C-alpha cells in the first residue's frame, strides 16, 4: 500500500520508478482485481513500471569506476555517495541498476517481549474480544500489537473502540465488547485514490 502510494507520488514528481512486488498486481492484498487494473491504467502515462510476482533476492553496489565520469563521481561524493548505482536482482533472474531503493515491505511484529511475559501469541498478543484482557491477570493490550482470533488488529479506527472495551473491563463497568469490523482504508495513490 505504502509502496504504491510512494511510487505514484514519486512518478508524479518526474522520477522514474520501478515497483516490484511478490504479489501479482498492485494492492493485491486489499483491492479487487478490477481496481488494480484501473490503477495500472491510471499509471499508464507516468514513469512507473510495475513488476508483479517477483521476489527480491539480492542488492549489490555497482562498481561505477569505469563507467562514470569524474564530474559525476565528484557530485556523487558531495552527496555522500547516495546516488551510487545499486543492482537489484530477483529470484527469477531479473535485474535492474538503480540509484535509490525504497523498501516498503510491511511489518511483522516481534513476539519476544510478549512471549517472555507468558502471553499467548497468535500473529499478535491474543486478547479476548469481550474485555481485551490477556490470559495473564492484570495485563490488557490494544492497538497494532493485538490479535483477535488470530487476526492482527491494524489502523487507527479500531483503537478508539478498543479503548472503551478496555476501560470498561479495567474499571468493572458494564461490558462493552469489542466488535471486529472491516475498516475502510483509503489508499492515497494520487492518480487514482481508492477505498479498500
Ligand atoms: C506510514 C504509515 C501510515 C499509516 N497510515 C495510516 C492511515 O492512514 N490510517 C490508519 O488508520 N492507520 C494508518 N497507519 C497505522 C497506524 O499508524 C497504526 O495502526 C497505529 O499507529 C497503531 O497505534 P499503536 O499505539 O497500537 O502503535 P504505535 O503507534 O506503533 O505505537 C507503539 C509505541 O510503542 C512504543 N514501544 C514499542 N516497543 C516498546 C517497548 N518495549 N517499551 C516501550 N515502548 C515501546 C513505540 O516506540 C511506539 O511509540 C499507518 C502506519 C504507518 C507506519
């Protein structure tokens, strides 16, 4: 999602973007095939090339000593070498030489701290939807770190509702069970904003 948004903005600013994804189409995890197709159409006039179904294997620095002029080298050095060419390859054998790599590969919550406290981990801290309590008395959790029935919670909107559940549980007020709902997500791909 972030990768598609960034690629779109960078391309609108005139940068040449190569967008790689293990998924076969942009935003595959959150929008219908038709929406992905429309997005690719909206990108048609922009300098974005999308390659789906590819997995990055290596990133290596390219030795430019033989190919770059002295002036380019001087500019590169002044910029702290940030423009040095890198080669990016995929497991299927594709390769590109690029100036910059922006990684937007998502997040995976580390479980070490939760497990060390004896909490049950199921893609996140396992909490009861009725109370947001964990299996350890006196420990509640909410937000991105929790999972309900094995599904990780994400985004801002559910957190406000989780707060009400958690407060009622801690203060012994009448229960306000948290209900999981599918939250609309606004994908800010500027050429074609989408709601997932
Ligand atoms: C680039 C980006 C864009 C996003 N855009 C949207 C959006 O448009 N709409 C939307 O709904 N959501 C969006 N999200 C998701 C949203 O930001 C999260 O769902 C939300 O921030 C989760 O809140 P949280 O308090 O659970 O976790 P966080 O906001 O991640 O806060 C966790 C806090 O815990 C601290 N912490 C971690 N480990 C420890 C430790 N061991 N001890 C003490 N402190 C610790 C961290 O430093 C951090 O301050 C976006 C996220 C990102 C990264």
